[in-house]
């Protein structure tokens, strides 16, 4: 899927096509629902359902680990039967499992429903990645960057909406949030059914097999790098809030401010930066730049414990601005390499494995960050920054290795197969 550059080009933000607009709308609506639910889910399970916090954590951990198993199989199904079909089934299943949360009364039922929800979410992610590759045309990574902009915006709006239910703090209010999230999945599926073409599977070479991605060592290596670098997401969402509340004199509202700043920077810059990262070599360099930005941001976060109360919020915002720019470069490089290094006929399998690596990193992040970094204090923050920089430095050589091992003929997934049935696009389309 490697493309040869025809010469210097001026990056731009592509105008979305009809299928792309449908995917953007579907993703935006479902993420508004996610923002509604995720913000208040812990309170619902503990205060309304009356499950102990330890049981909630254990159930979610089990669900997350089991959910990882769906990545590659779902990707294979997407490659074999078409990504839209698998994605629609997964979204429908999430609508059902989310609605079922209003009926839970015990830990076993909670864990079972949460596990089914995670399996569906993982399957949807694998098929969705393949769908982005097929609908993204010649620039799937740029489209994925634009898509992420709307995803972030949807989460922000959903989070703001959840504040009302949290302030009311009644079972009815939380039930409305949960059912609204279920409805968002149903609406997303309906939009996808109407607006996204039913892309037919692409021909597969004879040597293709269900676990081919595991023998692609450069891709596996980069997926592992990306999964490890994914600790940076919970650096802002988990580690920094704990640090600010326990080790600094920053006002409590600082946590809400850094959340808003993180989301705002991503919304403002994801499409602009993502449109500039389109080849594997550019993806490797973006990954390296992200590591360097994290090397700067992590010590700045640590320093919030050493400054006066009035300085701490400003320093935290500065650190998160730097970190958020790193996040944008990291995700842009990751999208490009994930799409460009995957063969057209196996996008589902490759995106499934890529998502598995990322989710595995997210599952380990709380333990690593709270134990290693918080346990070591300032030194832990510095080591975390060095860790990110080292991962980023590995990006360019891994990308170069991957380019050397690609076979000729791996073209962009969406370009030559413009119509749903795989026939060439008519002139002028």
C-alpha cells in the first residue's frame, strides 16, 4: 500500500466525500453518546446499582481483556464479507448491550454485559478501521485525522451534557444517559446503513491466511511501539489529575481545565497536522516529534508540585498544550503507518491487530503509571518522558524497515476500488 510521491506537494485538508460525511456523522453521534455515558458510568454503577468500586473495576478489567480477543477475528470477517456488514452488526450489538445496563442488579450480570459490550466495541473498531481505509480514497490517514477531530468534539459535547445528570443524581437521570448512548449507536448504524457503501471484499493472494499480520514483523513492531506510546493518553486523563490533587496546590478546577485544553488542541489541530503526514517516512518522523514533545511535557507536569498555587494551573495548561500537540503528531503518524503498511485485502485484519496492541497498552497503563511514575515522584515523570522519547526515536527506523519489506503493488485501499463493487471509477467521478 506504499505510494510513491510525485514531488513536493502542499498539504491540504481534503473535502469529505458522501461516504466520508456519513462516517463522520455516525462517529460524531456515537461519541456524543459515549461522552454522556463514560462521564457518569462509574457513579451509576456504584451509587445507583450499588456495586462496590472494587467489583466495578474487576468487571471492567475482565471485559477489557476478553474484548481484546475480538480484534483480529473481526478484522478477518471484515476482509472476507465486507467492512460495513461487520461494523453494522457490531454497532447494533453495542446499542443492545448499552441499553441492557439499565437492567443490571448484580456483579455477574454487569460483567457479562460489559464483556459483550467490549467484544462489540473491539469488533467495531477493527471493521471501522477497514471502512475508513476503503472510504478514505487516496488519503485514508488524512480522513482518519479529520474523523478524530469530530470524535473529540462529540466526546466534549457529551461530557458537558452528562454534567446535568450528575448534578441531578437520580436513577432516572442516569437511565436517560444510558439510553441516550444506546440510541446514539442505533442512530450511527442507521446513518452508516444509508450513507456508507457496501464495499465488497478485495481479492486475496493465495498465500493470505487469517494470522498473516503476525508474520509481518515491521508492522507488529510498530503496533507494539504505538501501544506503548498509548500510555500518553492516560498520562493526561489519569496520572496528571491524581498528581495535581495529591502533590500540588493547584485548585481542583484545574483538572477540568486541562481536560478542556487537551480536547480543544486536538480538535483545532488534528486535521491540519494529519493532512501533512501521509507517507510511512512522514509517519515515522511524526512519531519521533511526538516523543520529543512528551519529553518536554512530562517534566513540566511534574513541576506543578513545586510552584505556588497561582502558578500551578498556568503551568499545567502549558504542559498539556505541549502534550496535546504531541498527541496529535503521534496519532497522525500512527494512522498513516497503520493504513499505509497494511495490504489492501487485509485492512481489517491489520487494523484489528493495531487496535489490539493499542488496547493492550491502555489496559496496562493504569498499573504502570500509578505504580511506577507516582511511586518515583519527579524521577518517575522524567523517566516517563525519556520512555516516550525513546519510543518516538524508534519510529523512523521501523518505518524505513517496513518500507523496505513491502511488496510492489500495495496501493491505497480506497483509490483503485472507488465503487462498492470494486470496479474502476468512471471518468470525472
